[in-house]
C-alpha cells in the first residue's frame, strides 16, 4: 500500500512539472521575464527609446533587438519598418536579416572549429598544405618566406589584403560565379602585407580561404556543411544561406524563407536585394556560398546560437562544439604578437568597433558586427548576449548602427543585478 502511495505522489509531481514548466521545442529558445534572470525590465525598456531615436534620425528603417541571459530570451522587440521600397512593410520578430560579416562567426567559424576538434584541420597548418599554390609572405629585404597558417586566417593576422581590390575588374577578367578562380586569385595574386602573426588586418579574403579549406577537407559546400552540422543540429528553422545563380539550395523551403527576409540595398538598376547577400564578392563571385558573408537569420535563432555558446557549446540537449573548443575559440592566441588581439573568428573589445558598450567587462566580451547593420555580442562572465539586427543599407548604403549597438549593450549590462 505504501508503495502505491509513493507511486501516486511521484505521478502527481510529474504532472505538476509538466503543467508548470513551459515546453521547449527543439530549436526554440526558452523565454523568461528579466526579473527571473536577475535583470531589470524597467532598465531594458530603455532600449525602446534608443532604437526609436535611431529610426527617427534616419540611421535605420527598423530593427529587431534580443537579449539572452542564462539561456533565456528575456527581451525581444521589433521596431520600425522591414522595408521602405518597393513598399512599406512593418518589421516583425520573424524577420530574417542579411547577417553580412556576422556570417564569419555563426557560419564559417563554428563550422571550421568542428573540423579542428575532429582533428581534420590544425590551427598551425599552413594554407599551402591544402592549396600548394598559396603563396607565403616574403620579407622584401631578406627574402625570407613565412607560411600563412589557419590560425593567421582566423585571427586576421595573415597579412592578406582586406578585400578584392576591384570586384568589377575581377569579374571582367574571370566572370561572375567563379569561386575556383577566386581561390586561385587569392593564392597567387593578392598582396601579403606583413609577416603573419605580427599585425592584424581585417580581411574577407581570410574567411573565403577558410571556406575553401573546409570545402576541400569535407567535400561539401560551406553552406551545406553549416546547414547540416550547425544550423540543423541546433534545430534552427530560420537560419540559412541563399545560394544564387541556380545553385542547389542547401535546405528545402527557401522560397518561403525568402519572403521573411528584410531587403537591403536598392541598386542603381532599380533592383532591391532581398534574400541575396549584400556583399559584392559573396554575391557576384561566390554565388551566395561564401566564407565572409551569406548567412541570413532572425533573432530567435541567433539567441539559440548565443545560448549554446554561453553554455559550453550545447543547448536543448543539442551540441555543436565541445566545452574546450568553445573556450579555445574565444581565447586570443598567445602565439600571436601583442598587437593581434582577436580570438579565433571573433572580435574582442580591442578589435571591434566598441560594440560591447561601456559597462560589460571588456576583456571577456566576444562578438562581431555585420556591414549591413547586424551585431551579436556574448559575455561569458554574466551569461548574457545582445543581438541587434538592423539593415542600415536599406534602401541606400547611408545609415549607421555604430552608436546604437554600443548604447544598447550598455543598457543591457546596466540592467543586470538591479
């Protein structure tokens, strides 16, 4: 009789837990009140006025902001307009944004670090191990040659030029959608500006090179690998690449997802970019599958990625990286010169454009910005993430989110423990 009483009590307790605890679908972010996670809702409400002021000043047409704390989304809000041309459309929380260079983190870096932890690639590997024609840096005085390594690419200390010097000239010579020619061009014709590991020069070509190494090692396009091994593993429903020029889609349902995308620039020919990556090299040369840009995502999915990284690489029982890999990824390599302050694929306060604001402990914060107006920062110390999604390049490349990112970060940091 006592056994059955205990069994009944256990069953009742289980039913109470099911009723009281919100169900979390795979791929969904847990939501909670700011107060339950040690934050001030009143303080977070100041984000509203900061974003609305930026919209009123004509810096952005609209935005979506999300704040994550302890694995919970405690603030999410949409502001302004998703599009101004060809017609006005109100911003929603489901809106997907062209992440621009934030793609380097959530697409390329997360994918590449999986190869590192699997032993398929080493950080000390020279790039010419994978591409024999890839030229080293050569000392102009002594003619000493120094190989560029994988770590040099991830920390932007390779010395490669920042970008293709002239995209129209490249296309005139090699044509559009010519990724193989682009890798040859980077390997043999792009300037190496300094001895690897001694300085930093932010370069999209670093991450296009990482893309090509990944594709050579795995035999898959970056967009396919990231989709299968990062986005799908986390259960993300609104994060993907949009391959162009009739390239094979990397997941089903791209037409429906494209409708959710915020447009970016109105081009001179009247075409408005939508579900087409804004970055010219990624769009015109790499056909939307590119290591430097190309990911589209929304606030909920980015919150899941942030929660996973702040939880040692796992969320909702789904793991993308090991705890030690996450720690390594966020660490500034000691083997680089002091002037190189970047972590592996991620900005620190000392390399980013003050995105982390003034209140967070600046030594700990990691993040990245995107040219289109997006940004994401992570503070491992407080288990907090700040996601600002805007499209400052719509309809023209004339807006700015530089101040807004910093202001929002400071508001969020100041809300902790109030």
